[in-house]
C-alpha cells in the first residue's frame, strides 16, 4: 500500500509547530493501555490469492489549528494481498487511509472510539469478521473479502471515501454469502420466547417457520440428528420437508420450569474487541468478538398430569364401544363428577391435574347387549402415569323353549327336531329335540335374533315349515315357542267292482262321510277303472288324487252308493273304513247284476203280445263277465246259414248230373 500526503501550512512560528507536534504524539498515548510494546508487533505479509485488487482510500482529518490533513492511500495488488497479524493472530485494518508498517509495535486502543462511536457500524463489521473469517475455511480469499467488506462499510458510514477500480472476481460471491448470514443472524426461530408444556413419554416437535434454528444450534456446537441433554430434557434438531425443527422429550429427571438460551454466536466469539494503535501505522483489530449477538429463550414445563384410563371389554375380552362411565373424587359421587365414553377400542381416557388422589368410577350406561354392572371401582392417581381401570361385562343371555303339541287335541309330542340359527350370519347354533313331555330347551343364547325351524316332525305328523323369529333382549329371558303339528293324511284307494268278475265298474255314484256326520264331504262318480274321478264330482274335490285315490286325515269314515251303474243292483249300505296317518287304506264296493228280461213276438191270429219269462234261477241273458255275447251269437248263426245254403247247392248239382 502506497501513500501520498499534501500538507499546506501557513506561516507560523516555531512555537506553534512544537505545540502541534506534542499534541499529535500524546493523543495515542492517552488512548493506550499500559502494556509492553514488544508484545504487540504488527506483521505484514503479502499472500497469494486469485484476483486483482485496485482501490483508493481518501481521508481528510481536521487539525487543531483548523486546517485539514488529507490522506490518500492506493491499494494495487495482483494475485496477492496484505495479510496482517498481531502476535500471531489475524487482524484487520480499520484505518485504510494509513499505511500498515511491518514490525511496528502497538498499544491498545478503544475500537468504539476509533469508529467514531458508531455502535451500529461496530456491530456490522464484527459480524462481517465472524461470518467472513472466523466461521469460514480461513482461505486467503476469505481474509481479503472480509477486509474489503469492512472497508466498504466504513466508507458507507462516512468514515472515509473508498473508490473501487478493480474488484477481485471472488469478492461478490463471498460478499453475498456474508451479508446473507448477517441478515439471518438478525432473525429468530418462530417459537422464540415460548413456554412449552411437555409430558413424560411424549415428544414435542417445534417447527421453525423462519428456518434459522440451525444457526443457533450449530453456534452452540450441537450436531443435527443427535441427542442433546439439558436439565433432564432430550433435545434433537433436524430438517423435515425443508423445515427446520426442534424436538423436546422430557425424561423422568426433567426439571419443570427449565429455561434454555440459544445464541447464534459461539460463546468463545462473544465479548468486547480490542484495537491496536500506533500513530505512524494503520490501526488494526482482530475483530474476534461479537459484542451484540442475538439469542432466544425457551421455557420448558413438565406437566405432572395423571391420566385416567378406562378399559371396557365383554366376557370374551372383546373391546366394547359406547360405554358411558361416571367418575368422581367422592365415593358417593356427590359434588363435581364427569363422564367418559369408550371408543372403538373400548378405551376412555382423561387427563387430570391431580395426583395422589383417589378417583371413583362406575358404569352409567352400556350397550343393550351387555349386562350393566353396579360395581364401583377406584384408583389412586399417580402423576405422569396411565392409571388404568378395567371393567368386564357379561353379555345378555336367554333361552328358547319349544312346546310341541297335536293340533287337534293338544297332546304333547316327542321326537320333533328343531334347528336354532343366528339370524345375522345364518349359522346353526344348536339342534333341539322334544322330549316325552313335548318340550325342548336351548342352551344360553347371546343377545340377538334367532330363527327357530322344525327340521323333523314327529312320526305321522306333518312338518311345520314356518320360521319362528325370536329376540333375546333381556338377561335370563326365556322365550316359549308353541309349535302345534297336524297329523299326516292317509289315503283311501277305493275301487268299484263287479261282484262276479271282480272287474272295475264305471258310472257308480258314491258319497263319502266322516263318521258322525250326516252330510257327505265328497260325492264322486267312478270311471272306467272303478276309481273316483274329479269329473262330475262335488264337495271337497281336491281330496281326489290323480290316480283316483282320496286323501283324508286320520280318523273313521264311511261311504255308500247312491246311484248304481246301469244293469247293476244299488248297494246303498254304509261301508265304514278307517284312515291311519301315513298309510294307504284299500276298499272295494262290489255290485251285483240286475235280473234279465226276454221279449219276443208270437205269431197268432191275435195281436202280438209281450210275454215275460221269469227264470226262478235268475237266468241272466247277459251277465257281466261271460265269454259268450250277442255279437258272437249272430256271427255263428250267419255262418251256419251260409254253410247250409252252400251244401244244398252242391247236392242239387250232383243230382242233376
């Protein structure tokens, strides 16, 4: 660094010159501290860097006599820059209009005074020195950038005039990074000054919306994603989705009310800077301290809460949702009380601000399928613990009782089988069978709907195919289901026959009666098979089957003929028969042929007369079942006549011959 001075003195006496010289020499002595001069020796080295630096520094200083001394310093370096040290420690020039002289000894001075008592400027150049040099890799480019930015700031605040000619290529990038760090140093995490309530077993996560937490944590020497212990609290910081965060987890040794302070400048760099002065050389300072750093506080409280946890399960250990409990600090539930309702996991919990106190709990309401318990349980609350009470409820159960009876007489019937099915999933729960008293009782069935259905009827009874729906809604409930059964029908196989031949006879009208009744329930006519037919029938016609049988319930009946087939004698006697359930009863009604009548004409002189020839032996001209009928007789007669005529004709020809 070269320097040129232009001094303009008026003509004064030697006395004034002497006084002025004494003042100049004495001023730095007044500022200096008492030290050994040999300990503060300035060392000036030219060190290499990549870039050219060319600038001019100008300063006009008013003299005591009212005149001005103007200083102009030229800095012109290519690929090198002055590196200043004092006692082996890097120092920075704070008087750029003066020349730094190697080997000069210095005394201590006051930095604030040297910066015209400008506290704001002092804070800025201290931060420039910290972020530009002390927090950097300490390359020569870092030192040069820090020194040049200090000079720029001093010029901006009017301490002197800086004129750039050439800036090194690295300077703008370094300068931008330093300024950004300084700007961030004036920011605080978004949770600055908050009081954080913590709980044992829980981690509280604070997200910094300003993303400056790292500056403070790194300044304390803490690495991210590692555990940091503070008064029984575990701290951990990191980045999640580009957001910086701080996690706080209390341990059992955590001290409630702990206040934590985080500074964005390391402790060793906090404090007051010194300055080195020499009247004939540049004033310098290490600027290794930041006198006004930023910090934030957090207050951590440990909430000593007691958690009351109620667990509700049924007798099968399944969680129960929707159970409402009533809790109180009084055993008789007087005074203040509160309600708690279980969730889908059968859990109801509440944070209480009490500890070492007894709480009483009882059920207020339960779902319909459970039996409500009247038991009162209690627990002594322990701080920062889950105080659990478990309630087990029985499921509402009931039974179904089946009564099996005869539909007509009400007699109890055994041997009927029933299935019990769960309506919800249609699964068979149990198979029941009625005993000798006609009863069947199920096992205990859980609350719900069930379907009772007969799957096997008693012998000779019809199966009841209806579904009986029952609902178990009360504990120890017994539901009685009456299932009367109708006896099975029997079948009458009736046939109308010829008395002599036993062959079926059609055309007979038959009436059927229930014993004790005087009105027929069915009137029918026999067909060619001697069976009754629906054709021409009246009454309960549907009892007639396709094959001519008659379906009847068990009991005693009779039938009688009201109209005989043509040529037959009417059989009007009552013919009783008995029907047994599930069996076939066969019966026949044979008919006898009526007497025959022969009519012929006798050739007399008197008008023709009709005579009836009676055969006391009941000679029948035509008898049903004979192998000889009128058609055969005619055929034989005609054949005999033809044979006689042919024979006569043959005999006559012979005689003629």
